[in-house]
């Protein structure tokens, strides 16, 4: 069955148009488009809109917006209320739920974990630069410029480490934890570059699946597991590649130009990919198996995408829209054979821009 992107609502983030509304029981998620970020409800209610200072770390329950030389980190909730301040210098990292708080020092050579009560839980220092980091509620994995990969538990014990071998330059460019486990993956090395999949047996032993790649990135590389942990998405020369952990099969999902970001809806089996060629942005919808379901060029300076509970959340400059993927037969009659442009309702009569959300027929 073919899927058609169906715009549900659009939010205009301009100050003169939209004001945050009172919170409801609808699920909440964060968004970021360029230097604007905030929190929305799936119903379309805007809880918070703010501007990035130097950078911001976002989670399901709150955020830390910080300056270029942060000396005091302030945690706020999804409506901008004060939660707690942390008297530490460095760059904060929150795990997805926002329960774990890490601070990377300004030299990128040390990692600190602090509790919600501002107390230091553990600290680790390294002789080499930290080039990549991923955290969860129970683990933290990091890669170093020297080619080392280190895994820590929630108490700060280093429970595993390994080094990149077989490459001329053994540097780690990206790492990711498998959800709910201590398994992790990394893109590392130059000549050749490799995908490493690490399943730990003990503090000293692990099964390491190493796959040589055609890429030769010399910068940080995007890598993450699928929500169910069965797939690994990683940046490749052509766009995004999908590694099936059980079969070791790699499927390439090409994009036009430079890869910008992705979202995943495992229930629908749909992956959204964003890319850029010159000033032109493009969104493509794929299945994990590599079937291209939709593509469209969009006119945005800044663009972002997330999938929240199966819904595509697309950011474009001063707008954020929810787009549901529906079966073609369900909308065939109203579309009358013409597929609407994905972003058309963002700018032309999707809804009354003075309202936080809309669900009426935009007439496409």
C-alpha cells in the first residue's frame, strides 16, 4: 500500500503571530529549527519557543540552553520553568528522557556526570580528545581521537574498552548505544574506514563485528540505532546506509547532496531523510529495505525532521508542521489523483495562523 504525506497542522513560530498556550495532556516533544527551539504537543499546542544562545541540549522533559563559555548550567522544563542550576563549566549533554546529565569539559578531554541534586556522580579524564559520545540512562560510550572506545556504567566504572585496529589512522568519528543495552556501534578509522558493532561478553572480552566501508570521512559522522535495535543507521558517501545487525546486510538510502538529518517511524517502516544541494533542500521517505516512497524539494533555509509516535514533525524556517503518513486509498477521493506538495499547506491556507493548531481541510 502506498503512503501519502498528509499535513495535519502547522505552527508559525513568529513572535507577532503565535504565543504559547497552557499545557494539556497531549504528548510533548521538542523541536529545533535553525536557532529556534521549543516544545510542542502532538495536538499542535505550543508550550515553549526560545532562541539558541550558543547551543542547546534537549530532552523529553526539559533543556539546557547555554553560552559559548558556560560556567553555570541551568535546567528548565518544557514550559520554561526553572528546575535546577549546576555550577559546572563545560558543555552539557542530556539523555533522551532528561534524567541523566553529563558535562563535557571545554577541552573535550573529560566527562562529568552529575545528579539531579547537582552532586558529582563520577568524572573521567582522558589523554586524548573526545571525538564522539552517546549516553543513556545506564551507560555512556565515547570515542577518542586516539582510536579508543570506552564504555561506562551509571556509577562511572569503565566496564569495557577497545581500540580501533587495522586502519592507517585509528580515530573514532561516531558512536551510538543500542537502546536498553550496553551494546554499541561506531564509525572509525581511515584507510579503511569501518563500522564496528560491539557486543560485550565481559570487561575484557567482546564480539566485535567489523565491516569495511567505502567512505573516508575526516569529521564527526552520524550514527544511531533504530528504536528496536535491529538496524544501525550511519552516514555514507551517498546518504544514509542501513546495517541489518542479524544478517550483516547493508542497504544504501541515497540522498541528493549533503545529508542533514533523519527520522524514523518503526511502526510504519518509514525513514525520513533530509539533504541539501546548494540552497535547495529535499526530503525523501524510504522504507528500511531501500524503497523510495516520496521525495520533494522544499524552499527552506533551515530544515529539520523528527518522528514522534509515528508522526513526522517537519521544521522549515519559522514553521513546524505535523505530517501523518496515510494509506493512499484513504485520501484518493479527496486528492482526486493529485498529490499535494508536502509543504504547500505550510504557506497557503493550511490554517488560521492565529490559532496554535488546525485540523480543517486545507482544500488541497
